[in-house]
């Protein structure tokens, strides 16, 4: 059974930092490109960052230069380091396999809430 467990969210002031983690089980983690997604209230879920199995990364323009995605295949975990946070980064953050992955998305986890506010 596939399980994705996100953690690390919280309340932070503008300009602050957070590090999100996503622990995966039930999949051969190392072969998948993994992504971080977010969904703000009243908006559709959007892709924030992707890391391929070989370590290549891509970012949405809105987070480029501020967010860094990384992975530890030994721990089946993907991370999102978020710096210089802005109020518009407020959302529930999820991880999942990258778009277009064989078999499609796996079951979504509960996500982790990130709130950027003074």
C-alpha cells in the first residue's frame, strides 16, 4: 500500500524559512521523479518543484531561486527547502510522483499546511 506522509509545515513570517519532508512507502522510490505540489484556498493544486531520479530539478517560476527540492533515496524521502517565504506561498503542500509518471499519481497524503503571515 502506497503511503505519502508530509511534515514540516507551520506558521512563519514573511521572509522566513521552512523545510518540508515527505516520507514515501509502498513504491520503488528511487526510480520515480517526485514532485511537490500546493493548493491554496479556492485555487487548483499546482506543481511547485520536481526532482528526477537522477537529481535534475525543475521549479515553477513563482518559487525559482527561493525553493530547493532534494531527495534521499536511502530514506525514501523528498524535501522542500523554502526560503524568503511570501504570503502568496500560503497553501497546503503535498508530495506525489511527478506528472506523467507511469501509473499516474499515487494516493495523496494529507499534506502539510504552510501559512506565511505577520
